[in-house]
C-alpha cells in the first residue's frame, strides 16, 4: 500500500479548515451514493476557492448526519505522487477502503481535488462512476475539464460548475459581516461604506487568500498566482517554447485589461523586445490562458459564432486585483478595473461555460460600441445590454454612452438596458418606450441572486 497516500488520507481533518466561509456557488443537493451517479465537476483558476467549496460541501454533509468515515478528500496536486496515473487513483481508493471497510457498502462521498494532474483522468473517473457506490465531486484548474473534453468518456455523466474568485457580494460578507447584502435598502452610512468597499474590491480583487494581507503582500501573492498559472498550466502542460516571451505576453494582456488585443501588433512588439514569437504561438498561448481561467476573451458579437478567431478580441483578466498586481504601476485605470469586474460578474451570473456567453457589440447603423452583450450567442433570448462608465459628467459623455444603448436596444428589440457607473446616482432614462437603467456599480454588483426582476421596472 502506498504510504504517502495513506498518510495524506489519515492526516486530513476538516476541522483544520474551519470556520469555512460559505461561497455562493450553488451545487444543488448532493445525490445519494450509488453507482452511475452524475459527478459534480468544479473548475476555475488556481486559488479561486475550489478546494474550500469542496470543504463547504463536506461540512454540509456532516451537519446532515453523514459520518466523516464515509467521506474521502484527496488532493492529487502533490509532487510526492508524480507521476499521477490511474493506478494512483486506484491506490487512493484502496487506502480509503482499507481505513473504512464499511464505506463501499454504505455508500461514500468522494472529493477529488485537482484531478487534472492525473494522466487519463477522464477514463479513470468514468470507471469509478460506473463501479463505485458513491457521490463524486471533482475539481480542476482547466476548462478542458468541462464539456469539450467530456465528448467521449464522460458525456452526460457530469454536472459542471465554475468557481470564480469572490464576487463583490462575497467580498462585503467577508469584510463587513454586519452589512446585510440582501437588504432591500441601505442606510446612508452603509451606502458610504459600500462605495468605499467597492473601490477597495477593484484594487484588491476577490482571491480568498489575499483578503487579510497587507497591500504589498497581496500584490506579491497575486503576482505569484499568475506566474504559477503561466508556468504550470500553460508552459509545462502544453510543452511550449519561448517561456520568457509567453510570460511577457501574459503581462501585456494584464496591462491591456479589456482594451483591444491585436496579435499582429503584439508579435511585432515582442520581437522588438527580443522575443521572436510568431502569431500562431501567440494565438495558442491566448487559448491556453483562457483554458487556465487566467483571462476571458470577449469578441465582437457578429464574429462570435462564425469567426471566433477573426478580428480582435478584448482579453479580461479573471479578477481586477489580479490584473492590477500583474501590470506595471498606474497602467490600469479605474474604468478598466470596473469594466473587468463587470465582465467577470456577468460570466458568474450567467453560470454558463459556452464560448461567447459575453461579447461586445458595434451597432449596425453607426458602429457605436456597447461594452457587453450577455447571453448565448447562438440564441437571441435573454439578451442583456450592459454599458460601463466611470461617471456621466459632461453632456458629451452622457450622449456617447446613451446613444450606443438606444441604437442597440432598437436593433435587438429590447425595452431595457443597463449602464453601470462607478460614480453617480441611480436614475432611469426613458425614450420612446425604452429605458436605460443607470445604476451605481456597488449597487449593481449587490443585485439579488435571483435576477428575474432585475433591473427594477422604471417608475
């Protein structure tokens, strides 16, 4: 029996991680253990809180009376296990059933963390699903663990979720436990506190481990996160050459933070800096950054389905704090940080993994730009138009932001759109039976989790 595996299983205690801060990612009610169950798969960038979401599920099971002896937690990201193969997984189950021989008969709950470290993990997991009386939870730091890679071994066998860093709602609950984020209204004092908290959120971001760190320490940790993703999930996993060039490319993306990314221009800039990387490699690296959840690429809506690789994309880092920490000082302004946070919040609220769930739009008549069109690009139902602005000071600014939304609403036949502003007051702008909801950013980010009645009807 593998002594390292046995030691890891015996050494794990959920008490070591309590109290467990509850995340808002809803995994639904756990299934009763049986062979053939659907496996719950949680993906997301490293350090975004996937492991703690497993701990939260384990804690809930314990509170419901499930004995800890029926639950196995195992993290496959451990250099003592290299190489991690299906045999490693079999050894893990063998050790667990040795320690708890009643678990296979009673039914067990298996929590496999960072399973993508195992070569051939898909076929192994399918075998365990089919042959073990269990309820299975899996995490991984690659979007390849979602449906695109399940087309053979795991088709129809999984429930898929993405864990993002803290939302602003979670950020407020973490730092301001005395503010009820679900309150129908806020006092003047709480409004001021929430406005300040939102500015802090744009600077610090939502990665759990940095929340109680000093700002210099938080920056250092976030830089380490990005470096590890590039090194481990991009360069090493895909065996890429030009590591210094790829690293420089990742920093450029962080610096752009939502501005248009031209691979042709980037290729020339990197060559001038001494990194001769061709566009094909840059394109591959961009897709690998997305796969590792380092960034999300937003493409023009007219190109999202038929021409994914055509035109220029806007690459948004997965967290505004991560973007700031990994870009040169003062290169990311308030507007960029806000736009980045809005993009990721839209992805979080849509709860879908399909490409182009969020795109940007240029109107057909005048080419006015709307920052985000949220909704499935294959179907025009449930489309949201969201514009982002730092403020609406000056008639020229207001006219520019409004005109794009009026024209886009007309093209889509929509009655409502949203303009998220960092500074300003809430108001509804009506024209011709349509309305633009101008909403302060802190309030938009705290909108109800059940968004069926959002935005609020114009009065």
